[in-house]
């Protein structure tokens, strides 16, 4: 018996409407689980985006002693210059006048503080951008005890805390997403099982008149595919339009606390497409398991 598209579509639609409560439950559960998965991916992208920003803009500032000699400054400059691009991406030296100008820009809104300082009191410094944000702690420790160095400033503690915070969130979210995903698969399997059981006599007649196994299976598998796709589309919409909310769960930008972490619309779109693919596969595989496990044809 050949497989006709109108028959497949008609049977799939009938199965979905016949068990509308279970169908809606499966779609909602699938949407919840995929939204949790999408949220984890969005948070991961937000942290990765911030990491790229750290790698491109986090400055390890080596403050020299106000009375550091020219020889001590030259020694630090020589050591920094000898590092490879895989260690230090770039460095610039600020003399007292440049440091004073930068100080006035930073504290432009606090004139009383500017009055208390002078250019001669400003320390010279090296402002460096590490090639890898994760290596900034090691680099800072190498220069902290060098002659003429007063202090090495870097946002290492904030970066470490942010990464640890996200790691904990990711673990919890993945556990929740995995548990709900198993529930969604169970609902899909149960829905297909009920549909098969309700039509067991019809299926027996179809076998008697020569229907093949795949002729009977495909409508049920397509039913699971549709449920998975509908749940995935809902999760896609939620994840895409709520990407800023998901990204905010990881905290603010470690470099600028007033700037929240973000995910671009392009990255969110790719995440949504991945969710749709996962939803379709879960729905189809779940229904395929139900047909193979509970339908003896």
C-alpha cells in the first residue's frame, strides 16, 4: 500500500485533535523545557560576549612608585616588550602628565578631589591588555613584586566571581531543563501510546488489507514531530524576546557595573534555530519510540 500525503496529513491532524488535552500538555511541557535550555544557552552567550570584551579591553594597570627611577621604569617596559602576543595584546605607558590628564577626565565631576592632587603626585603607569582574561591574575602576580612597582590593579576577583556565579546557574538550569525535557518526552510517548490504543482495531484492519509498518507509523511520528515543533516555536519566541532578561540573570558587566550583559539578536536567532531543531528531534524520536515500543505491527 503506497503512502499518500493527504492521508498522512489527515490522520496526523485527527490524532492531534482527538487527544487535544494531552497534545496541549505535551506542547506546553516541551516549550517549558526548551525555554529552560534556551535560557542556559543565552546566559552562556552573554558570559562569552563579556569574556570577549574582557579579552579586548580589560586593563591590567601597573602603577609605578611616584619616585620610581628611570631604570626601574625601563626594566618593566623591557619585560613587557619581551612578552609574546599570546600573553599581552597591547601596552601603553602613561607618564605623569598623561596620568594627570586621565585623572582629571575620570574625576571631572569631583573638582574638590582634583584640587587635592597635582601632576607631580601622579604615578606613572603601564596600561596593558592581556591576550586572555583568564591569565590576568598570573600576569599581575609576576609584576607585583618588581622593583619600583607600587600596585597592580586588575578586575580579576570580579571576573572570577562572575564566572563562578554563571557556572552555578548553568548547572542548576541544565538539571531543571533535563528533568523537564524527560517529562516532555514521556508526555509525547504517552500521547502517541493513547492514540495507538484508541485505534488498535483500525490498525489491525489496515494490516489485514496490506498496510506496511511505515504506512501506519508515519502519522503517529509526524504527530510527535508537530508537538515538538510547536513547543520549540513557543520556546524560540520566549527566548528571543526575553534574551535581555535571561542575560541579566548572570549579573552585570564586571568592567562596568552599570552596563548589563547582553546577547545580540543574531546570536539569539541562532540559539532559537537550535532549539527548534532539538524540539523537532525530541518529538519525532519520542513518538518513534512509542510506535516501536507499544505498537506490534
